C-alpha cells in the first residue's frame, strides 16, 4: 500500500474493491494490527491504534473473513464465541439474521451438532453464515466484512445482504467485496489498484467515470469480456 489516505466517519459504510492483489485484505490486516505500518499511522476515534491495547482494539471490531476459523465444538459454542455471555435465545436470533437457523434445525442435534475440526462437517457457505452469526452476536461498533459472501450461492447472498443492511445500521462498516453487487449501496466505494487508491465515489458516480470500477462492473454483468 502506498499513499493511502482514507477518512471513515462513524456510522458510514465503505466498500473496498479492486483487482486481485490490489491491497484490499492488507488494509484490513493493518487495521487489526496483524501488520504494523512502515510509515504513517492509523487512528480510531482520534487515537493511534498502536496506543490502544490489542484486546481493546479487536473487541471493538467484528470481523467476517473469507477464511472462517471454527473450533471442534458445537454450532452453539462456535456462534457464542462472539459473545461468551450470550443466551440461547440471542444465539438463535443471530443465526436467524445470518440465514443459518433453518439449516441448523434440519440437523439431528440442531445447535448441539459438533462441527468438527475447523468446521469440516459444514460446507463453505454454512461456515461463512456461522461466522456472520458470530459477528452479529458480538455487536461491535466497527464491522469488517472481508469477502463475507464469497462462499454462498446467489440466493443465500441476497438473503444475507438483507441481514447485513440491518447489521451495518448505526455501525461503521468496511466491506471488502469481489461481487460488486454486495457494496453498490455503500455510502462510498474505494477502488484499490496496485496498492493505491485509483477511484473513490458512490456506485453511480464510479460508473459514470468509466474507469477501473466501471470495467469491473461490466465484466460482472457480462458486458465486457
């Protein structure tokens, strides 16, 4: 990443898109302090994040990653990892919002079903929906979605998106997306290319600019080969 200068207001939903290798996931890893910046600084509420303890920083950020980590336990326990004090009722409510509840109810042991090491007994889409339920339950003020619907089918994605609209309300949300339909309603979309900001505007404004974003959009809707 080079010459990145982004200001995100509280309660704003920001989409981050761009070609593979453009720096999208690196941006998130810097925010969560998996990497330390070599230059410049990242601030949350006016505080440099290196002045904030890792525990406090990460407790205020809910992350739904394209790589979902599940442990060898029940579905209930894996969802509750987002809030260890959650009641069964709130766990079920989070699962409903993440479009996971109906699937869970088809299982013989329902919420007490063991998912296996790293969730091996679940499909990619089911693991991702469980991760979304976990983030909903955490109820953090900052929400980060890193390709959160990459492993689900179009119908499930549409259902999850409806839940995410409610989830992002009154939260600061950063949404990294390969499917541009996921972020077309974002307050602002940042287009990264080769580690730099290539464009920054709303969906409609970016389409009218006929730049990188417009080309990506045309590819996805089949207008450009």
